[in-house]
C-alpha cells in the first residue's frame, strides 16, 4: 500500500510539473569563453514573457542592447531572433529550474553555447 501511495504522489507531482507554465521573465546572465583564450564575454538576457510570447533585449559584452524579435516559448523551450549590423542571429534554448541552456546560431554559420543563470 505504501508503494502505491508513493507512486501516486510521484505521478501527481510529475503531471503538475509537466503542465505548469514556465516563466522566463527576468534578467539572465552568462559568460562565453572566447575561442583560443581564457577571456570571457558577458551576455545578459532581459526577458519579458507574456503567455507564450517572449520580448526583451540582449546586452552584449560592449554594453550595447539589441531588441528581441519573434520570441516564443513552447513548454520548456524558447526561441528568439536578434538583428545586428552583421545580420540575424537565432537563439534557441531550454529552461531548467536553475538555468537556461542557450544556443546561438550566427549568420556566418558559427554556433555558440551559453549557460545563463537568473540574476537578481
């Protein structure tokens, strides 16, 4: 009987987590290690989520801000586009309880990976 109760509680908890809406609103900070260097570049995502729409801005290492276009949230996944002078970069990622795993596809074909942590 104890095993059945435990299984029932675990199943209920899993169902609640699966159907709960994530909230990406806030400031997320990550550092990108520069190729062939030990130096890193700081990136900040200032995100605002309304239902399944994501807006906000990305702040690069130079302190410049670029607005987010076409931002979407689907389950634990998110995506958006930023447009710079060199073209459009597509950012896709996954939300985890304590972080964002973010992949950046640059217009020149290079792929970057950032782990973003929620900032206060």
